[in-house]
């Protein structure tokens, strides 16, 4: 019986770790626009801006990085 409790606790801890690892990391607000991406990029959150751009436009890392850098430079 104790063995089953230990396995259940380990399983629950594993699930919680996975949830915390993936929740909020790349979540962008609903209705996110390029203006939002530009704003967070200019606030110094360049990596997050690149992630948002990739999610919004469905492009690769290189293209998203170039686009965000251009947005930040426009000011």
C-alpha cells in the first residue's frame, strides 16, 4: 500500500513539474499584434518577442529574430 502511495506522489510531482515548465513560457496574449511584439522587444524582452513572433507568424527562429530586431530598431 505504501509503495502505491509513493508512486502516486512521484507521478503527481512529475506532472506538476511538466505543467510549470510549459505554462507561461511562450504564452502570448490573445489578439497579440506586431505592435505588442515591438513593445516587449523595446522593453528588453527580446527572446519573448521572438517567441511571440514565431507563434503569431508561424516562421522559423532566424526569420523571427531578424523581424524582431528590425521592429526594435524602427522605434
